[in-house]
């Protein structure tokens, strides 16, 4: 087991007094509502982060989101607007480049009652986004500050993406993640740890959100129902066929059915929505074909037309040899800091899925320790702030020193 070198020890001392300013930053940032649809709040937070990251010296630009369409309850498509993304580049002649990612948005809209911070106990801070992931952005920022002050900084190039739509599948920033990922070899994403003890997420399932707009034919429920084509019945048939596809390597959640009207009218419109989570790319391909077959069969059986929308926006992230080697580096860095770091597979998804699909080795839970995310019980363990910043700073230093060659075991 390697030990910290004198140079690494001196560099990490940069973080000795970082707890208070990190906590102050998180408290300030969490006071800004950045629900995924709060474009004004996201723009304000982007301004704040622009100022916070500018002293690192990278080139900062605001990147507009890609156009995205969604389907409403009546089956009509409409433009779904997302916030701008921050992209920061530190170009260096080094032959290795790291992509660090975080997200500015939270799952709590402006009208949600969960807006304030409170202390649950000593060192346990409850508040919107404190763990997911304003705490993680603080870890990223202070780790980079430490790294940039180290003697290893010029040996590693890096880029940062702070997007505005991770909590809603990163549809507006997916192209930016993919394009940037192709220029890098390693991805570090600052989602909170998988467990409060610091356990990382290992393999991740993929995820796809879909909708099927069913167009039938209206008719009077008493006079001529046989002339109608009931869109809700067709959608229900499709829902049952989708549910029957689930198994050990494919999760299916039929989530919502919109449609219908007066009791005396055969409904001519319905919209069915569902989520699918495949374990592997093979499972994803099989699911896509099974959905297409089910739609064709339902359309024929009920004499309706069905328009499918959606995609597997988060591809599966298997724990292959490419990924395993980076995780082993992270574990080694942890041991040298007195941390015993493990990982476990999860059905949850994040931008780490997208980075892995772009070819990067990715560790995507380098943010704070905490828990109960996506609920009003979300909490941050403040003792993890400097701990996790030191871990990421050391990872960057070791990468700069050539500790990872990009090849699996």
C-alpha cells in the first residue's frame, strides 16, 4: 500500500481549515431554490458558481440546453425548457484529462414546502440539496482548489460540467456530457455517497422514461359504442404487457395513465407513461424490441394508433475491468487517508451513466456523506466535507502522477 508522500501531505494541508468555508458555501447555496423547472433560480445559482469557480483559472462558458420535447396529458408534444449549463475548461499539455460533473438542480420546486435549513443534531444538517448535490459541488470546488495549489497541477487537464437538468434525466445537457466526455479519459461525479458510511455506487442499471399516446375513436357509450375504439382499454392492455416484461435484469414501472372524459363517451385519447431499468445493454436492446412488439400487437388488437416517445437516456453502467481499475485507485487513496471505501451496485442512475457510455471510467458518488435524498428529510453529515474533499484532491494528484493508465486489469 502506497503512503502519502511529503508533497501530497503538504498539498492536502490546504484543506485543514476548509470546514467552515465549505459549510458556509453550502448554506448559502441551499438558500437558492434550484428546482429543475425554476429557470430564474438556476440562472442565479449559475452566476454564484461562476464567481466561485473563476479563481481556478479555467475558461468558463454558459451552454444553452439542447431542445427537448415532451408529451402532455392529451398526447400533444410541446417544448420542454431547461436551464443553461456551466462548462469550465482547464487546458494543459498533459496527456490525461479528467471530467468532473455536478448538477445545480434539485427535485424541490419553488412551491414545495421544503425550503429551509435546520440542524437535526450536531453535524447533521437538513435542507434542500445539501447532499444532492450542493454539498457535492462544494467538495468538487475545494478539491480542485487544493489540487491547483499542489505541485502536480500542471500534469493534469480537466473540464467541469455543472448542468441544470440532472434530476430530470439530463435531456438538455446529454449532448454536452457526451461531447465533453469524448475528450476525457476519467469521470468524477459528485453525487452523494450511496450509503451514509461513504460507500460508493458501483454498477448502475440504465433508465428510460417513455410515453405512449393512444389515439382511438370517440362514440356514444349508449347509442353506438361498437363504433368507438377505446383508447384507455388499449392503453391498459399495453400497461399489462409492459408489466409482464419485468424480471431480475429489467425493472418496469408503469407510472401514469391519462385520458378519458364523460362517462357516456368512449374515450378516444389516452397517454401511458412508464420507466424501464435494464441491467445491461443486452437487456436494454431486448426491452426496446419487446416494447415495439407490444405496441404493434396492441394497436392491431384494438384498432388504434400509438405514438411512442422517450428513450433510454441513461444507459447501463456495468462494473467492467475499465471501471474496476479506477475504483481500486479510489480505494487505495481512501486507505492512505484512513478511509475504508467500498461500493455496491444500484438501480439508481445519474450522469455517471452518460459518462460511462461516452467511454470514460467513472466514479460517480464522490460527494458528501448523507442520506434521505429526494425527501424533506435530506441531510448532510458535515464531518464528511473535508474528508471527501481530501479524497478527491488526492485522486487528482495520483492521476496527475500517472497512477492510472486507462487499461483494465
